[in-house]
C-alpha cells in the first residue's frame, strides 16, 4: 500500500474515532441531563397538582377537573382507592388502569411513548379528608427528543464537514510528505543509472531534510570513491603501459645490438660500443627493477621511525651526497635548524637522494637543502635552479613512470620512478611532497614533518 | 494495475467506509442510550410529616422567629436566581390544613386590627389553593446559615406556604412561614374598581402588621403617597405596606429594601 493511502487511512480512522466518540458523549450527556431535568420538572408538576387536588378536597370543591384545569396542569388523572376513575385528562392512547405502588409514601415515574410524543408519567397516592386516591400526572417531554434529533442533525453536518476537511487536508499533507520521498527515489534511480552527481535539495530540518542531507553525503562519498577508483584504474593502466614501454625500449636496444654482433663482422671498436650500449641498457633495467622493488617494499607500513637531530641528519646526508652532485656539475648547499624529527634514516636519505637526483636531471647547477622549524612542524625543502616543471605536469609528477622531459630523462637513465618513490617515503613519515615550480627558473619541493616545539634543541 | 495501486485504492475506499461506519456506530450507540434511558423507571419516597387534624404541627407553636433569623429567611426567599420547588411538608412544618387554618386566622387578625375590611371575612372563597415551596439554597444563603452548610438543604423555616383565596370580588395571596404559620406577605387584589382594601393609612398598617408579627424596637419610618416602610428590631427587618387602587400589599422585607424590592410568588412553569 502506498504511504499516501496509509496516512489517509490512519488519519481518517483517528478523526472518525475522535469525532464519533466526542459526538456520542456530547449528545448522550446532553440528552441524559435534559431527561433528568424534565423528570424533576415532572415530579414538581406532580407535587403542584397534588397540592391543587388536596386544596380542593380540603375546601370541599367537587369539580376537581375544573380545579385542575385552573392550575393549567390538565394532563392528569385521579382514581379512587379501588381504582375507579374520578376524572381523567390524560392524553389519548394512555394505557388504562393504575400502575402498582409499593407503599403509600412512594411516588413512581416512568417514560411513556404514545404516538410521536413522549411523556414523563408520575403517580402516587394521595390522602386527604379521609379519602385515599391515586394521582397520575403526565408531562410532555417530547421537546427533549426533538432537541436530541436537532442535535444529531447538527452533529451530522459537523461530522461530514469535519471529515471532508480532514480528508482534504490529509491528502494535501500526505502529498507534501510523500513528495520529497519520491524525489529521493528518483535520485536513487538516477544514481543507479550511473549519474553520480545526483543531489537532493536539503530543505527543512525535519527527518526528511536530514535524510536528504545524508543521501547527498552518501552520493558525494560514492562519487569521490568512483572518481578515486577511476583515477586509480587510469594510473594502473598508465603504469602498465609505462612499464611495458620502459622494459621494451632497453630490451629492443639490447636485442638489436646483440643481433648485430651475432650477424655481422664488426670492428673491435664497434663491438665495444655495442657492448657499452648493452651494458647501459642493462644497468637501466637493473635500476628500474631495484626501484620497482623499493616501491613494492614501501607498500608495507611496518617501518620504525627513530628520533634524530634534524640539523645533524641533513648535514650528514648533504655531505654524503655532495660528491655525487659535484661529479655531475652541481653545487649542493645545506642549512638546517636544530630540532628532533622522527625518521627512518635510510628511507629519508633515499628520499633526499631522489629529490637531489631529480634536480640534477633537471639541469640544476645549485641545489639548496634546508630544514626550518615553524610552529609544530619541521619544514624540509630541496630547491634548485633547474628547468622547472610546467604547471600542467605538477599534479602528475609523483605518478610512477611519469616524466616531464622524456628525452632528458632517457639520457639520464631515468624511468620516472624517483618522485613516486620520494612521495611514498614522505607518506611513511606522515608528510606529503608540495611542489612549487617556475618553468626555466627552478623547483622547490617541501615537506612538513611533525616536530614538538619542546623537543627543539637550544 | 499493480498490486500496490490496488491496495492503495482499497485503503482509500476503506477510509470512506470507516467514516460511514463511524457515523452508523455513533447513531447506533445514541439509539441504544435513548432506549435505555426511556425504559428506565424510578421512584421517590416522600417523607411527609404526620397529618394533624387540628392546630399547628409539632414544633410550630405559633411563636415567631428571632428577628435575625427572619431577616435571613426573607433574604433567602428574595435571593435572585434561586428557584422554588413544591414539596411535601417535613418535620416541623405545617401541613396543608394547618396552613389554610393559619392563613384564615391571620386574615381574621388583620380584620380585627383594621388592616383589611371586616366584610372580607364574611365572603366564603370560591377557590382555595395551598402550596408549600422550598427555595434552592444559594451560596449567599449557605454562607449565612451554618446549619444548611452541613445539610446542603435549607432548614424547615426557610420553606413557605402560599395560600390563595379567591372569590368574585377579591383575590388574596398569602405567604406563610412554613414553621410559624405567620403571614409574612399578603397581596390583596380587588376585581372591582373603587374597592377599599384597608381603612388605615400605610404607616398605620405597617405598625399593625408589625404588631401581628410581634416585632418591636421600632426604627425610622419612610412614608410616601402609596407606601410606607419602617425598620423593626433595631433595623433587622423592614415592614413595607403598599396601597394602590384595588391593591394592597403587606410584607416583611430585608432592611433597606423598600418599594422596589418586590417578591414574586413562584409557580413551576414550563
């Protein structure tokens, strides 16, 4: 059953119950009170009529019927002690005879229904001037039945109007209630069709509004995950393509030179040059395999970081790497603030070596390694005056096998794995590599390592 | 049409059935209640005082009430909004024969004192009516009377007999205290114009009526053309007499209520 129908049914049920009950209680209570009041009035009329009859008997008036007519209470009858009627002015259709009384002091009453009228009949015994009689007085109480019928008619109108208004209002409210749920259903279906950008308007602070907000958050998370998975899949494809290419290129050279040496008679000099090429490509393949191995190894998170003095660490590393730089025509400078940082010595050295190697490959002549303590972080940066990175490439430089200048990289035996490796090592240290580069002027790579200010050495 | 749509349509149809069913049920319950109420019968036991053949009933020795009690009773009779109901005489109250006898006795005293003409006593009334009334206790009366606070019913002296004598010349309506049998109000109306209902001046009639009631310690008197009023018992009650063409009224009143504070003889009406 639709929610609309459920709400409609429930509201109608509750409204009907409330209206019926309140209407019944109102009319029943009003009728009961009116009947009680009329019965009391009938008893008063009986007493008044009794006084009139008694007065007449005391003063010896014979025409009792005339006396009662004067009192304007003519719907009465008087019977002698043996049941013979003295006079009767009861309405036509009244049952003949005298109802039985339990005792002379008892006055009884009941309701008599004659034709379309109702009478409260009161009767009792009367003793006066040595006579014993029975007096019956009938009071017309049809008015209260007519009032009751009028009340029921009025209530019927109220009942119908209220229920109609209730149903109309319920329809509108149910439609308003169901509308956002329908929107949610449509958005879900749209999302199931692959439209992950589907969102709901977050209106109101009620449960449905909260559901919309929650749905939007879920849709956002799904969309992000899908984007992430797409990027990951694309990167994997690129990785495989790059790896294939990186393997194929040196292998082609190796196979080509080897085939040439096998099939042709070559001079000693040519053989040496071919062998040299084979060795170079072999070394490149070896370097490639080592770095790939490192990347695989770095996917494990079971590294133990040790607290070390940053300035000593950076100076020590710079000293170790300085000959390599000098050999490749670059000057390496290092300056560092004193602080304790938590690092894995070998990994951190690999990180710096890769960054410096990258700077050298970018044609830098001056490389500056810095360590600065700012707030709760220790900023380690490697700045160079190389060719720089085009803005469009900055986002992808940490992807495996991604190279900015392919020809230069090839000459330098690069495979595009250095920065990927460095990025992974930075992540192991709880940091990320941030690149700031200007084409033709140089690049600065910075990372922020956690550092306690209290631990800073004076 | 899908199953859900069929169920929804059935739900809406059921709603209308529920509405109609609610109406039918309400009507059935109302009819049942009416049948139950109309078929019920009841009885009331009337506790009346023993009938006395002559003289006043037990406790009603003719002695007047104290002035302060008289003032309270009159205030209760005059209380606005308090309905009067006829009832059987109870212990300490006059029965009908005694009330009529007391009324006739009182009128004889009035005739002797000159309040009403002697010829009036010679006419035998064609019609006589006597009715005993009790007033519903109002909050004001209950506050004033400690006994009625407990009983939730006014004491017997708060009831009154209205006795009417009527012939072709004069209609006399008397209001008697149900315990003492004293006439506390008398309204006389002559059917013929020019009929003198008293030979006394209003101020003299006041004194004569006060003497009948045994009131003393006279206070200030107000006299106008058609009425006179005087305080008695150190201002506890007023006696007011109004004389008019074909009309004479003598009454006990609350202090300070003069001409305009009229009493109304109440009969049960529809």
